[in-house]
């Protein structure tokens, strides 16, 4: 795997926690040049301090802002000269019934999970086409089944997968590979940061994360799927190690 990623420029949105952080760690160890963004300056500073001699570019950015996404991609192109792989990983969840939730919660989840991927992909697209690269969307099993209490999250992942399937066909003759990965429950900060009915972070998770796939294992599977240009693999919701590649 190391040889495949060596010297490739890989962009990972939301690279300070969970699957995103695991991807950044493993990609750097595999010899990739990595660019990542996040909303928390302190976490990005800690990440940069962890890899002082590695080719790592970081920037504070909120992917729900197109201007932030544009600046992040532009600075990445300036630092590394191009983009080979874009992993749209940044995301947020929610836990609230529709009858209780403010509609702003739905807007916020959709803006981060769906439009964040659209913005980053759009601004990176010319370079990815030039390098015949890969576009990845980190989705979820919620993109195949609507989950009660997580209606906005499911909607955003359904939208993401439909959009990726459409551009996969559009970009077929440009030599660009488009794929999406749909992990099951994975150890991550996403449940702690999940929005409540008022749009504020819950700050805790009701789930036993010891029974879930680790972020590190999921990241390794994603990298294997990218390397093999996976199309689809069956998944089993009851397996601890489920991770769906499309």
C-alpha cells in the first residue's frame, strides 16, 4: 500500500478526529503528501506538531462555507502543486425527532455533510481531472436506510451518494474514479458532537463504542478500497468490522 500512496497529494477534510485523523496518520506513514482542514485551531496545531517533518498542510476551515473550501483547496494547490485524491470526510450527525427539531438543525447537517463535499470537489476538480485522480465520499449505512432520530443525517448521506453516483458517470471518460464508503458504527467523536434538537452538541454518546470498528481499521479499509478502485462490496450490519465500499 505504501508504494501506491507515496508522493500522492491527498486531501482529507475533517482530519482532526475519528476516521479523518486515522486517515491522516496512515496516509502520512504511507508517504503521501496530506492536506487537511478542521474548525478547531488547537486540534490542527496539535496535528501539525505531531508531524513536524512530514509534508502536511493544515488550515482552519468550515466546509459548510464555500469560501473556506475554496481557500483550503487553493492553498493546497499552492503548497503541493496539485491534488491526486480528495477524501470528503468532514461530517456531523444529529439525534432528535423531527417533531422536536428546529429546521436549522437539518440545514446545518446538510450544509456540512452534502454541500461541504460539493464545494471541495468543485474547487479541486480541475486538478483531479488533470491527474486522473480519485474522489471519495465518506458516507454511512444511513445513506441506505433512514434512521429514526437521525433524519437529517440520513437525508444528507442519501444526497451525497446520489450526487457521487451522478458525477461518477460524468467523469468516467476523464479517467477520474469516484467512490463512496459506507462504514457501520465506528469509534469516533461524531456521536459526541451530534446536534440535539436545538442545534447544540450533545457532548456524549449513548452507545457502547467498545463493540464498534475502530477508526484506524476503517481508515485502513478505505485506503485499500482507494488503491484497488473498489466499486462495491457486500456488508453485514451485524459484523463488527463492516465497512461498505462503493
